[in-house]
């Protein structure tokens, strides 16, 4: 079992180092809500929640150490976000095959045409690049 921890802006280099070790191109920035799972050897999973307009967040860059994938680590991290998600509405762009994974904490598929411009415009760009993603939302509560 791993320990969930919310990182401060001062700890951004830790999460960025983890992303780099996983060969993940994402980089955390100031003002984002950052959660990690830590084990004895350090960070084993990470996720970023980027603030958007009207109190919404964008869940992005969920990453599990390659050697631990398929072992429930991602599920533990996602379950650890539930208290944050109860208080804050959130969008995400998961790959199509991960719809049920995100649904386990209340995310639901959303028609991109019904989403605010700050989400639908980027979604259109990503799908035009050939990414097999869907738009999901989770309302607070």
C-alpha cells in the first residue's frame, strides 16, 4: 500500500523528475493541484489537476511507474482524489479504453459540443491529431 500526498509548488521538481523517469512529456506548473502516491523508494504515481475557469479543474498527466502498471496503483491514486473531486468539478480526456477506469470515481462521458470552450477546443485539436480520447466530466458532490 502506498501513501497519498498532496505536493506544494515547492515540490514541483519532484513530480517533474518522476514524469521524466517514466518518459512522460508532462511537466507540472505552479498553481496546479498535485497528488502523488509514495512508497519506500519515492513517488510511484502522480497526477495533476489544472485549475480552469468557473472553478473547474482538468485532471491530466496521470502516470504510474511502468513497472507497477496493472497492479492497482492507478486505482489507488484515483480513489485518493475522491475527496478533492467531491468539492471541485473536473474534466479529463482519457483514452477511450480507460472510460470505465475513470467512471469508478464518478466521471461520465460528455458530448464535446456540450462542454465549455476551454475544454472542447483542445479536445478537437487532440482528436484531429489522431488521439483516441473521450471527454469526461465529474460534477462536484
